[in-house]
């Protein structure tokens, strides 16, 4: 009983953060109809300092959500359209010869921003994909022997279409592992689609994103991330996370299991998710609800299971069923 009282005793003041989250949800609802779970997961990623891969068919508001978050966070936004002929220098930057100084100067590419939207990330070849490895993991760019640090916060939101495969390149496992979440953006319900039509009809000539007001600054995001680190998690929940990840490595249905980066991703995301709910402690339900989003892009099915029609989601569900939930 004493232990329970200790767990539920408030340790961190989350009132300011929760008020901001409430306002953000209200602002996003002005533009994006439905997709409430996706919105909360995007907020979780921002607070957990993680990148997000949005997967869905064209027209389900993937790009709109990214631009909406850029608008309400009032941070530097950049958009890169990935194409088969895109070069690494088109992403990270290039050297330009200065005639006045007779020296080469580095001109920063569009990756030098706080929030970077990469549209159709799977349309660029491996050489361009590799340009993202360092910046997504280390928040820096090394060019011609010089390292350039990116200003925090830094977040990549990437989109891809799961249906159209012509002219696309499979993302390397090393790059997929750098995304905190892979989120599936589904079609809206009938009621939500009616809401989309109603908002479009009422808006008339007004530009869609002009109704949004900035809510979060860069400084506030950095400050809240420090608060998130202090969210309490019991030792037996750390063991729960480790057991789930370990099950992916000795699973006969999987060719590739999850790395320790997945464990850390699940830990950080669980803390941020708890904070969004107004709690300063992590519950097993926080972890369990985030597992599919953290793992679906990090594990690879064995060829036999693919032939049998087993999906990654099926395997994740089996793993969650097999690991006892701590209480």
C-alpha cells in the first residue's frame, strides 16, 4: 500500500505541458479532422525527440499533419520531395566557390531545419538515403571533414505510399531503425469524411493553415523534453520492455529482430506518452499500446512466414500475448 501511494504521488509538475497539449489538440482539430491517435503519437514523438515515418495512401492528410505541426510549433520548417534523381548534396548541402575569398564555402541544404518533412522518402536511391543516416541519429552533418551541428529541436517526418511500388526503393534497415515510430494513416470514417467536407465548404477562399496559431516554441520543446526524462518508470517495467524486445530476436517467425535502439525508443516514448496523459509515471498499458508503432518497421518476417501470409502485426500481437504484463 505504501508502495502504491509512492507510485501515485505527484513528483513532477506537468500542468503547463498538459495545458499546451490541450491547446495543440484544439488547434490541430481546426485543420485535421479525426486521426486523433496519430496526432497524439506525433506529439509523443516530438516530446521523446524521435523521428516519425507516416505510411498511408495518397490523400489521407500525411503532409497536412506535418505542415500543421510546423505551424503550431513556430519552428523552422523545411520540405524535401524525394525523387529518383535526388542527390545527397540536394539534402545536406554543397560547397560553393567564393570568388571574393577564393575559398570554398559550405551552403546548408534543406535538412538544416527544426522540422523536416520528407515526402515519399522511398523514391530516392540508396545513395541519397544514406545521407540521412548521420543527421537522423547524431543531429549533425559531416561534409569535407568538417562537422556541422543542427540546432535543436530536430525532427524528421517522412511519408511513404504503401501501395505504389513502381519507381520506389526499399528503405535500408539501418535507416528504418532511426525512426521512433512508423504510423499507419488510415482512411477516415464516414462521419470524419463528412466533417472534412464541411470544413472545406465553410473555409471557402481562406487558406487552410492560416487559421492556426503558434503554440510551442523551440525553447519550450527543449524544456519539456528535459521534464519527460524525469518521468518515473518502475524497474519491473524496464524488464517488461526488455522481454518484449528479446522475444523478437529468438522468434522463428522473424528473420530480423529489434535492436537495443528499439528498447530505448520504447522507454522514451512511454515516458512521453504518460506525460501526455497527465501522469508522471509509466504504466504497462503505455508500453503495450506503443509496441506496434515502435516495432513494425524494425522487424523482418522470415520468407516462410511471408509465404504463409503472416503479417508483422500478427507477430507483434503474438509477442505481446506471450509476455506477461506486470502488475
